[in-house]
């Protein structure tokens, strides 16, 4: 046994133990024949650094991995990084720009070589940061979504889906990011409310008989209008359906069509239709018989005006940025009399009506997204989604919390074709080759494509790469040896046991893994999907750099230690709720670690050593029987919490047991036994205390790995048995002793009541009081005799015989007995009664004032929710305070 230093220094311990674990292969110890247990880490971007969300996500995963390892399983936490196509390309391009270079100064191969150079030099900083958090990942088999084995799986999946008709090329509207020059998914579009305008236009009927009025937030798109739609039942326009409009500026003739997309109740009831630049209009156009290949496109890849296929856009508009073109188009419409002015409430005319507009932005570029008609590769997500829906309905994959199932079903049942091509250079290049006649050949390599095309056919590979989420959807099985490993269970590791994920990537990643896993492995990718919330600022606001409320987890680790941050994350992780960041609580858990450290130092100084057995020692003293039973009950509660994925329940269970039961009560109750020479039961007590401390360390290890390993190593000589590979405690019900438990619980309640009453009545801490007992049963009197020394020490009372003398006294009732402690000469009874009376009046006044405010409907309706909640909390506190003070006054008699 090595003596512990006086002060607990997390930084030194963390660095030393993590290096020891990793160096000795303890994250994946050899366990032949053990039950496999597997979890995969959501691969962080190679560009990423540890943020507070990562800290939550990885803490929860590590808790489960360490718990499985302690349960004797062959636990493996698959780790790796995502190549992060858009993010990584942006980082490298920014570096080039800083040197007055750009991507197009290089060939594709040269640029990709520069990305690999960047990865080798700067990528993957997050892996070191995950180590600082204490993540026990299988670093010996770290994966990367662009490594050779994983890339092989990606290409195979693309080719197989194409063969099966589930992946195809199509011309459709996509979310086009002009800043990045690529298509992005719906999930990568961020909708923001901006101050915009609503322009009202009038289009002349081709026969000169009048006009039809439309309105738009994007007037420049009229350059590619192909129809005007009215509702089929709108009698105002019944006679116009089938007629034509001659568009201003371009002079294009377009039809008036009947379509239910037009709402008779909105505006004029007529809607301009630009199928090549609006998702709703695209569908209207198709219903009107316009093929996608015939839809007009008026924008290039940078969102500048380009000529439409009919050549009708005026030359002076070609090449203008879309927003510059908007101004020119509005000016010309006004000049030619086709702009309908908007009149405000004061009668003043304006070119447009001011409106709040929901506008789509690229979440990375920050540029306004354009719906753009282009050829892309699509996955038939609707077909792949059906088995994934059934898997959750049947319980093959259990979603925790269950409330997320409704959201999952709603999205999956309405899923759209998945655009998987991106106009980037960094990523998995699409394995498709084009011949000069437009024929497409999909194969895993160029030789196979050439064999399909035949000799002499010149082929050019598709320039696009795959969406990053396409490759990461294969993570649960492509990281474990597929497709080379033909074992459908991949060595018993597929399906994975659980996936921990933020709810915000449920559709980005989780649902897509379900689809791909079921399709290629014929089995769900994970048995349980646990979805946690976001980590928010203390006031509940979403963290953002612009708000200045982002919390750096590495800074918290520097200040309080990784164990404290991890415990905070677990204790605050309540199913279905977000985590509110609270640095004071992190500090509190650092104090918890310090309390455990001091408890271990107390144990060492009193001859308490590590236990040599997993089973509880034999006990005869009631206090030892009680703590053994409390330990077993704690193990049982922890087992249930882990089974239910109640991280907060598990964390708070071990916290309360360690702080309250073990440190505050057990160690205090055994001090007389340990510190009195020749005391009966001293050796038994040392053995029990050592065993209980060991069980605490093991149960706490998944949450606080560093301090527990340090204390485990210092409490006894066991170099070949580190806590990381120790054995989880057994919940042996035979160790329960109801009679001993009842006696010590009674003692704790009595001491607690006596301490509280002394405090309420301002009894000096050092004052010893006589304790008289009334109406006590015989077994209670026996308990008082047995626990006389503990009461004298912990409550500073001395047992007195006979009736209490007349006069003011403190009285409390515990079970059937009344305990009377005379206070004459100890405190000024009249002054104390006056103080309590005054305090009761103040508390009741504030309580009643708060009650009146809460009873006022105007307050409940108009006040901010946080103000109402604070008033409720304050009211409850003042009500409790008034009741407590009244009870104290009553005790004086």
C-alpha cells in the first residue's frame, strides 16, 4: 500500500494512467471466449476539435464500454475519423488562399495530395483530445473513412445498389450551394428568418385582353418562368386556363395551368411557376407535362445569370450575380409598367411589401442556397427505408428514449430520394465512367468499367465524389472487416450492442446506417439506439460563437479534471432532455472527487487496506452489516440503471452512496471502533471498510476512471489487477440484513433530526445536551443503549434518566418515541421565540406575495417562462421555510 499525497492533483494522475492503459493494451485486453460487446464511435471530422457536445457523447459511450469491460465482456469501442469532404476541402482551400493560391491552380491529383499532407500534419487533433477525456477506445485499430479497406466497402455498396436499381442518375432540383459549388442535402440547409420583400407583378395575357397578377420574393426568377398556376376550382380564372401569358422582359409565351398548388386564399390566387428554380414549382411543372430536361435554367454554378435554352434573357443581364440581377429586373419591370406598387397604411407607395422571409442558407458556407436543376446520383431511400421502419416497429432496434420513434417514423415514411453526389475533389470519387455517347458504366474500378464498355470505347470517370454520409452509413460493419469477412456476424460484433448519438444526427447518420446495414448485412446495425440531447448554456440557450456562450471542455478539464467533467455529463444526462451547462456543478463534482480522495487517506491512516475477495467479508457489528447491505442495494440500483440506460440514475446512485452513506455516516460511525485500542470488532470493521471502498471504486470507475484507478492502485499491491479490468460487484441478496439496516437507519434519522433541531434553535455547536426519552418501546431503549457512544459523538447528547425538568425544551419525535432536550441556560428562550416568530412572519409574507403573483392570470400569461418558474421555485422555498420555522417554534414548547 502506497501512501496517498495530501492533495488530489487530477492532471498528473490523468496523464500517467492514460499512457499506462494504452501502452499495456488495457482498452482491449485479451479475453478468449468472452462475450463480444461492441460500440462504434460516431467518427469525428478529421478537421474537428473537441467541443462540449463531443464531451457528452463520448463520456456516455465510455461509461458503457468500461462497464461492459468490468462485466467481463470482450468490449471493443471502434474508433476512427471521417474524411469530412466539404469541411476538409474548405480548410485546405483556405490555407491555399492565404498563400494567394486556389484549388484550380492544381490538378485534382495534386490537390488531393495536399489534403493528405494536411491530414498527416494537422488532421486528427481530436484524437489526442479524446484521450484527455479518458476515452478507452481501441486505438490499435483506428479507422479512417478514406483508408483502403473502408474505401473498398464504399465502392462495393455503390456498385451493388446501382446493379439493384436502387442507385441511379437523374436530373432533379437540388439544394445548390453557390459558395461551395456543390449540391448539399436538406439536412445541411439552415433556414433563417431574414428581412425580405414581396414584389407584386402583373403579367399581360398574350391576346391583349388584360393581366394576371402574381407575387414573388425572388423577382429575378421570372426570367425562367414557364407557367402561371391557378387553382382548378377558382372561378375567377376558369376562363383563363389554357390561355397564354407573354412574360415581360423575355417575351416568352407561357401557359396558364390549373394546379392545386395555387391557393385561392393567398394573394391574387395566381402563382408564377419556375420549375427549374423552386422545389414546389418543379412538381407543378412535372404535373403540367414539362420534363425535367426541358425545364429552363437561368443560373450558373456561382448563381450568376446565364442564358436559358430558348435564348430569351437580354444580354445585359447575362453574367450578373443573382442579387444584382434582382435589382435590374425590378427596375425594368417598374419602368415598363409591370410592377404593382405596394401601399402602406399611411397611403405611401413602395416598390415592394416588406416581409419576414424564411431563407435557406448553407450551414457551412453561410451563402443563400439556390434550388438548381442538375444531373446527380440518387439513392432510392424510400425502398431502403421500409425494412428500417419495420426494424424499429418490431423492436429489433430499440430507440431510447422511445419518444423519438414518432419522429423517426415520420421522417422515414416521407423520405425523399437521397442525392449522394457532391461537386468536390476530396472524397470517394464516384465509380462511374462516361462514354462519349453519354453511356454510363458503373464498376468498382476502371478495368471493369472498360470491360463493360468494350475495347476502343474512350471512358472518362465522373468528376464528383460521394456525400460523406454515404460512406459513414457503413461504419458499423465496414469498420469490422466487411466485405472481406464473410461471417454475417463479423466475429459476433454485428449487430453492434448500442449506438450513442445526438438526436441532431438521427437522420444524417443513424437512419442511414439502419438502411444500409439492413440491406447489406440483413440485420440491424445496432440493438439499441440511445439518443441524447444537446448541451446548452446555463440559461438554456443554444451555444454559438456569435453569442459568446460556447464552453471549451478542455478548459474545464484543465481547471477541474476530466473525472469531474465526465461525472457532470453523466449526472445531467436525463433521457429526453437537454443538458444545461453549469460550471458550479462541475466544480462540485471535483469536490466529490476530493472527498473520495480524503476518505481513502482516512482509510489508509486507520489501517484499512484493499479487499482480497469479491464477496463481502463476514460481519457481526450492526454498522458493518448495514453498510454491506447498503452496498448490495447500490449495486442492484446501478444494475437496473445501466440496463435502462439511465445515466443520471446510475451517477446519482453512486454519488449519494459514496458521499452520504459511506463518507458522511459509515466512516463517522466506525471512528470510535477504529480509534479505540482493543475495541471489539476493529479488524472486522477494517476488512468491511476496505471491501466497501473497493466496491465504490469499481462502480464509480466508468464515470471517474482516473481517480478510481489511482486509489485502487494505492490501497493495495495489485499491479496485475488494475481496476480497468477488475470485476463488477455482485448484488448478493444474502448479504442483506433487515434488522441491522433498520437499526442504523433509525440512528441516522435520530442524529439528523437532533442536528437539524439544534441548528434551527441556534444551539451552540459545542454545547452538550441532556437527552430524555418518552414513550419508547423496549427495542428502541435497547438501540439507545447500543448506540449511546455514537449518539454522544455525532449529536453531542448525553442520555439522561427520568422525566425532563420543567421549562423550555427542544422536542423531536422519531417513530414512536419523543426525545426531550432541556434548553434552560443553554440559549435565551424568549429571544429565540421572538427570533423565530419574526422569521416566520417574514417567510409567510413573502410566500403569500408570491402566491398572489402566481394566482394572477396576467402574470402567468405575460411573464417570461423562466420568470414564472423562478416564482414557483421561490414560493415553494418560502413555504418550506415557514413550515420549518413553525416546527422549530413548536419544539420549544
